[in-house]
C-alpha cells in the first residue's frame, strides 16, 4: 500500500544529509523526536522550502519556481503539481490537526495526519485512505520552538515511538513558510469544492500557480501576506471526470471573490476578527482563480481573477489612489 509517511521520509533523509547547505537546523528532543527548524533560528532557503512543501504533499507532488509580475515589481511564484491530489492534499497537506486543546494552538499538516487515531474531519472526503507506517512526519507553522509535550502528543495519537517521529517547523515570517503556503493553492481549492457538494472522487490531476509574497520579520504581517497569496494571487486547475453541469455550477462558487469579506488585505480582515482565524468567513478561504478541465467532454470552466490591486497594497504598501 502507498505510504505517504514512508515517501516523505525519503525527502527527510535528503534534508538530514546536508542541513547546513539547506540552511536548516536539526536537533533531538529529550524523547528522541527529530526536530528540523526551517525558519526560526535557521534561515531556511529556496531548496529547503521545496523539500518542506514536498513533505507536506506526502512526497506525491513536485514544485518549481516561476515569475510573477506585480506592476513594476518582479516577484517569484511557485508551480505545484499533484498526481494523486486527494491523497497528497487532503490526507497530507491540509493543516487540519489542532495539536493542543488551547486557543492559538499549533496546527499540524503533513503525512502524520493520516496516522492520527482521531483523524480531522477532512478525512471524510477520502474515507478510503489511511496510512500505515512505523515512522511519521508532521509539519507545523509556528513562531515557537517545538516542545516535548507536543511531540509526545503527536506520537501517541499516531501510535508511534517518539524517536520515530520527525517534526518540521517554520514561522509565518520565513521564506520556507511563504513557499509552502503558496503551494497550498490546490489544497485550498479541494476543500472548497467538497464544501459546495462537488464529488472530489472525480478528480484525476491538479496543478496550481501562486505568487510568493515579499518577506517581513513581522509575524502578523507575514501571516496576512501568505494568505493574500492564495486569496488574490493564486490559480488552481483541476482535471476531473464529471458532468459539464457540475463543473459549471461549482466553479462559480469556489473563488475568494464570492465572499462578503473579499477585497481587503487579509491582515485587516484578521484584525477585525480579533485575530481569531476561525471567525473569518469560510468562503473566503478560496483561491483567486479556479479552472476546471472536464476530461469527459474536453471543456474547461474558469472563474475569478488575480487581484493585483490588493496584492500591491498588501505587499508593497501601494494603492491606486
């Protein structure tokens, strides 16, 4: 059986072979868990960001870096490709595991989610897949060092020995985090099509393209910018075998522009919500643009647009006024 944890461990091994060249820091907790800092005390880098992203995808995708033009400014973008998107994105990449029962608790993503004895609700989309592995990998977006308590809790939930668990982490204000969040453009689309009643099982392939935001050392500003990348600067393309009627109906509902909260930098929306991510309208957590290629008929459906105006305000402090 395909194991996304075993596939991801192949990439972990590449990181462990040359951590200095990747700009990452490897350490062991008292319980034996391996922790890889990819952006807090370590600088991280472009290759580290690629490896981190591939691990969040359960080793079932690929990414490359491309160009994104924002007015006069040349930015970078990430292209993400997924061959088994239901498993890569839903069983692994979605940040769906609240690791502690407290406010602002860290959220886990990555293949270890598929080992959790109490899986998060996203697994309802792909109830037929659960991983079996003696090793596990989890990725955490956090500005705080990983604690033994967190590692013990994850290991116990996954039925792993703590020494067989690897945790990668990076704060929002890091290059690695900016890359891996922008590479969530497919994942952002899949949970939305499911929420609108589209059959995710008809999905065959997926690809995405998304701007990587300029960096800032301010964690809240960085958090806003990485979300703006998906909401205003990302395009997801799904390849499905379904009916044209289903494709045409859902594509109009799953772009960020349909939300009542649309049109402002995410940091402003976040502040108005009292910095409570879960108080933000669910339909805002959507890509800027969606394209659905129906392989059954050859037709392609598209909705949404790249919102350069909001990106300029968020990333460059520029307005059209």
